[in-house]
């Protein structure tokens, strides 16, 4: 009996594989025999699933997306365009990952979260709620993004930082260490929020401003240009600082 093989272009050469049969009866993409795709899942003709990856539930892998290593796409999640999901990453619930985004490591994208553009989610990062990660943004380490938060542009959120509520981190801004950005706060420009600091309320941090240590920037405070707040337990809760 002849074994059907396919080369997934990962350097391992041709391996035993088969084409998935989609729920609508259409012929789907190639799936390595070591991978698993549920009968209820959809894999587009040009999509690929290999290594020990799994696509389960009503998940959809569309266009030219690639799911590999030990990655899992399940529930009603959708992965499309040229997305790559790898490592032990999981895309679940109603999450949507599109364009040229990468989800890897042990990252989780769940809830109604959206990851698009050229964004990268890696490490132990968790994206949940209705969070939106776009542009060339990066979320890594053990960072957590939830609520309706948006991380876009070339922003980077990493370490154990959290961004939640309706907060927005844009342009070249960084949120790192154990810092928290919440409610309606905006971090933009080349601003840095680090340490165990908190930026919340309607606070606006921009330019090259730095918030560090255990500082709290709240209310309608505005930090611009090269403002530097670092004193432990400093609290700024006003209109302009």
C-alpha cells in the first residue's frame, strides 16, 4: 500500500500526510498524519497543519495559515491569511488571528480577542476579552492584555505587565516589568511605564515620559515630553504634570 506524503517546507522533507475533508464536503489543506484535525473543523485548501498540532471543535484555519509544532486552535477560533501559530500556543474561544500575525511559545489568545497586522504574541502572554493587538505590536513574557485594551503601532508589552479596561498603548510605547495600565489610560509616543507603577483613569503619558517604581498616574493627569516619575509611591492625580 502506497503511503501519501507531503513536504511542509519545514526542513523535514516529505512526511506521511493527507488532505482534510471539511464539514461542507470540500477538500481541505494538507494535514500531517502526526497532527490532528477534528471532522468538525475547517482547513482551507492552501492552509497547512503539521507536526503534532491540533485543530479542534468548530475552529477554522483559512487561506494560507500554518499551524504547527504542538499548537492548538480550537472552539470557534479563526486563523486566516498568512498567520503562523506554533510552539505550544493556543488560539481558542472566538478569537480571530489574521494577516501576518504570529502566535507562538505558550501564548494564549482567547475570548473575543483580535490579533492582526504583523503583531507577535509569544512567551506566556495572554490575550483575552475583546483585546485588540495590531500593527507591529509585540506582547511577550507573561504579559496579560484584557478587556477592550488595544496594543497597536510598534508598542511592546512584556514581562509581567498588564493592560486592561479601555486602555491603549500605541506607537513606540513600552509597558514592562509588573506595571499596570488600566481604565481609559493612553500610553503613546516613546513613553515607558515600568516597575510596579500604575497608570489609570483618563491619564495620558506620551513623548519620552517615563513612569517607574511604584508611581501612580491617575485621574486626568498628562505626562509629556521627558517627564520622569520615579519616586517610590509617588502619586500624580491632576490635570498636568
